[in-house]
């Protein structure tokens, strides 16, 4: 494998790990809420806070990261919620 491919793979891995870490932190914070619905609403509220000057590359990058991390966090939270057992009353 060429050194360029190794470098590209390293960046790919680093971006993925960073997004996962940020999503995990956001989920942990969201889980301080009482229900999955409230946790999801909290993450969506954080997502809506991404704002800035779209002509500023740093603001635009921050908005893209916010969107990606919040989307990942909501998806993981919903997957967890969907895997919960059904409470069956006898």
C-alpha cells in the first residue's frame, strides 16, 4: 500500500473515531433526560444551534460536523430505543 493510501486511511479513521466520540458524548448528555423522546428532542435542539456565516469556511465546517454528529447520535439513540424489550403485562 502506498504511503498516500495509508495517510488517506488514517484520516478516514480519525474522522470516523472523532465523530463517534462526539456522538457518544452527546448521547450521554442527552440520556440525562427522562425519556428517549426528550433525549431525541435535546439532540435535535443542539443540532439547530449550528449557525454561522456560510461564507466562512470554519463556520461551514462546524455546521457540517454538528449535522453529522447529531444525525449519528439520533440514529444510535433510536437504534437503542428500538432494541428495548416490550413490557408485556400478564
